[in-house]
C-alpha cells in the first residue's frame, strides 16, 4: 500500500470511528434515546468537517515537522484547540443550538463537552500523524544509510575487481617482467606503484571520503603504470587547483573515471591519445574532469556498470547536488563530476 | 617454424621473444602492433605460426584471423578477457595467459602439428567466427559451400556458419582437385560425394555424405563428366 492510500484510509477510518464513539457516548449519557434525522445529519456534517479541517491542518502545517520539538508543540496545541473550537461551535449550532430560537436555554454542557471531546480527537489525530511521519522518516533514513554503506562496499568490491583484476593486474605484471631485463630501475619503480595501487584498492578502513590529494596520488601511479604499458601511445596531464587538495571526495570515484578513459578510450586507438585530468574549485563546488581522445561508444556494457555505480554513490552521498556527465566533442570524451566542496 | 608476434604492447612482444629464445625451432620472422600491420606481414612472410593477442586497438585478434584466407597455426595470448576466455573454452582453441608460464608455452608448442611440406599453397584451414563460437575448420571437413550474397555458408559437422567471403573469392583459392563448382550457388567437396545420378533434365545430382543433395548446372554437369571421365 502506498503512503497516500494509507493516509486516506487512516484519516477517513479514524474520523468515522471517532464520530461513532462520540455518538455512542451521547446515546449512553443522554436521557433522550430518540435519534432524529437532524441529529444524524449533524454528526455526518461534523465528521465531514473534521475530515476536511484536519486534512487542511496537515497540508498547512507540514513544515512544522522540521521545527524544534518545543516550538512545534506550541503550534500543534494551538491549532488543535482551534479546530476543536470550530467543530464544537458548528455541531452545537447545527444541532441543539436551533432550539434557542424556540426559547430553549443555550446547551452549555453539550457545547463544552463537544469542544473538549473534539479537541481530544483532533489531538489524537495530530499525535498519530506526527508519530507515523517520524517513524517512516526514521525508516527512510535507515534505508538510506544502508544503501550508502552497500554502495560503498560494492564500489570497493568493484574496484578490487578492477585493480586486483584481470586485465590491469596481469598486463601490469607482464610489463614489469619484461622491464626486469630491459630496465631494472624502472621495473623496481613499477613494482612499487603496483603495490600501492593494490594497497589502496584493498584498504581496510571504511572512511566514506578521502582527500583529493590521496586519490590523486593513486591516479598518478595508475597512469604511470599504464604509460609503461602503452609507451608513446599514452600522454597524460594533471592540472589541479592547489586549493582543492585538502577537500574530500568519495574514494575511487576519480579512479573509476580515469580507468574508463584508458580502457574504453586509449586502449582502442592504434595511435593512442591523451588523458587530461583537471580539478577546479568554483563557488563552493569542486569540478573534476577527465578528458580522453576517442569517441563515446554507443553500446558499452562494462563502462555502463562503472558509471552507474559511481552515479549511484554520488546520489546517495550528495543527493541532487552532485552531477556526473559524459559528453563527446572534437574527438574527445569528457567525463565531468561536479560535487559540493566538503572538508569532512 | 616461422612465427609472427602480434601484440599492441612492445614490452609484451619483447617478453614473448625472450621466452621463445629457449625454443630454437621457432624462428621469429616479424612483429606487428595491430591487425593491419599483421595482415601485411602475413601476406609477405607466409608464417607457420602466429602468437596473437586478442585485445588490440582497431581490430581484435579474432577479427584479424577471420579475415585471413589461409589461417596459419595460432597460439592466442591474453592477459585477461572474459569474452576471449569463454570463446577459447567453447572452441577448444589453444591459448596462453600473460604473463606466460614457460612450461605452458613449451606444452603449447609441443602440441602444434609439424609444419607440412610446402605444397599447401591452397588453403587448408580457415578460422570461422559465428557469434560466441569460433573454429579452425579443416577444409577436408567442409562438405558444401553455399553462396548467400557476399557471404558464404559453410556446411561442416553440425555447424552452418556464415563467413564474409564470396563464393567466387573462395573458389579461386580452393584446391580444384578437391572442390568442384557445382552451380552458381554451390561448391561441393569431391571427397564427400556419395553418389551421382542423372536428373530428368539431364543435369547431374550429387548426393553428399551427411544428406545434402546438390543439383549441378548443365554446363558444370558436362565439365564434371569430363574431369571425372565418366
């Protein structure tokens, strides 16, 4: 059942039950047992007004839910009393109030009784409403936290597959083995890079973010290794605004995008190309872009998964404040991520 | 044995060269960094063996092979490529994973058939790729070649793959002692003929093992009778 439906059922059902109970009380405690048509009409009108007014109350006071508890309660008590008063006056005037015209005295007991009862009903209504909203908000927050955790885990796992994986790892090892004979000094360096890339991928801490400096170090080493493999076919540049080095981003986001640029860009070009990384700061936002020579392939299931996962993580962390877009222009593919600047 | 190394990474070729230096019977005739370079070298050098990387920029190793008229012996190499590994498994092709283990290389070389005498001018095997599957098909196993526009459908065993060559193109390269152009649409393998009979209009009908029945055109019927001295 969706939430709107649930609300309508609880709202309508609650009022029906409440009115039947009030009417029952009147039958039990009043000496007059005869039920007139007018009386039924009056209580029906009372129920409809109640349904209408409390619904209005919900719509107009929705934003109070975000206030502090104390100030929200003042307002809720006030509005509850107001609705109780209006309904009490209505039911009194439409019902026994008519008899004043016929010379009867004003039905004070009925009047105050109804106001108190009605206020109580509206009060219960409000309390129940707030409780349900808060419980569902809590559940939502929990789901979100779980989703975030899951997505981070998934990214770690994916990265594990991408790093410890297959293509990159074995090609890297093969390159290093060839270098041992050709250029032992370079081979030594390459082993160090490979080790720190693996270590970064296998990190055991669960920190949701890393500094841009940390992530860049990893990206630099990754590119250095790929340059050994592709030799003249790969040129790279990294251009970073020093002011963003201490800002924090989710780990491996930058890395995923860079890897895609190599795997789906450079690796497919017989003459190779360039990968250019740029990180800028603009009005409280961090703009990161990776540009690579090549064209967007219309159908590429693998990069699809990497991108989808990255998008999901950005969405869970920053909601609609973060953007990831992939565009192509002038024989260049540009992956751009824009996210809010944060230092925590 | 004349071998070519085909891999887009120089260091990968260097590494393979180093490993192959142990094997004196393998002569490395050349290296290529992509499919088009490789194709030119294959035409020029006519190697017996290719060490072929699957993932290369431009055309993949599979695409290169499928475009060759005559496929030499091939040992595939790959670092890790799920799709290629799957193709190897389903097709029982020989492959090496990089970095190559020296004993695995020795085993793969030992499995290669001895190079035939140089009379194989005509093609003796082709590499065929059809969707996920790929095969080296010995020509002796092909019973029938059927023209489908620019493509030709091969009939061998239970398989009916299409290859991107015209029937005329293939006819020029097939050994006329074994293959006969039956009609505009068909080339038949003479060794697969079970029986031949004369049809109502005087043309011949060849029955092939495996249940194919191919009607020869009138002109080719005459030629067939002449060559076979029937």
